[in-house]
């Protein structure tokens, strides 16, 4: 496993602001955790998301507070979750991915007709998981332990 040695690519070229870092925080919306298990990178809906490393797509679907999610697992077993993405998936479970390959796009704030979606904003519109706006939530997990993605990324 590589820590901060530049082996992993940045997931959204051109968008480097972190709106919510890894670790303890005040929950930004109902249903969001006070311990943030990733980093949030704001970007406009439709912005391309790239693979931070080589790996296999091991999940695509709606994942509660993460909203529409893509999970990429590398050969070391590191699971990288891209949350609040567009539901118009361009990758599928089982796809073998190369670093830098486009995986999908930043998703919309609002999503409709999602079975079991309990998340909404103050106006009652259903949101793409626990979110206040368009962004990528990037999570890193190894052996079911959440890690700070910034320890890995370029």
C-alpha cells in the first residue's frame, strides 16, 4: 500500500478544494455523520471522475447516505468509494479499470424515484444521499477501516 507517494491520481482533475475533510465534523445535513469517513470535493454536476488507481469495479448502486456510488477495489484490497455520482453509470460491476480512466460523473443534488431513499432537503425534494449540493465524497477503506484519502492522493 502506498501512502502519499504520488501513486494515486486525483479523482477530479481541476477541482482540488476540500469542502469537508476526513474526521470529526458537525453534520452538514440530516442523516450525515459527525465522523466523516472520506473527503468532499465540490464540482459541478456532470464533471468527470477518474480512477485514482488500477482496479476492479466491485459495486455500483444507491448506497443510503452515499447516494449513487461506484466502488473501485485495487489489487491490495483497498476499496475506493465515489459517492453522490450520476446514476447514469458508464462502468459496471466486474469491469477492470486503469488509473485515469473516466468512471462516471459528479451526480445531481436531486434524484427521484429511488426506492428506499430517506434523504431530502428542507423543501422535501429527494437528494442523492446525505448531501447539500453537487460534490464527490471519496472514501478509502482497507480491511473495513476507513482511511484519510489525502494520505494517498497526489
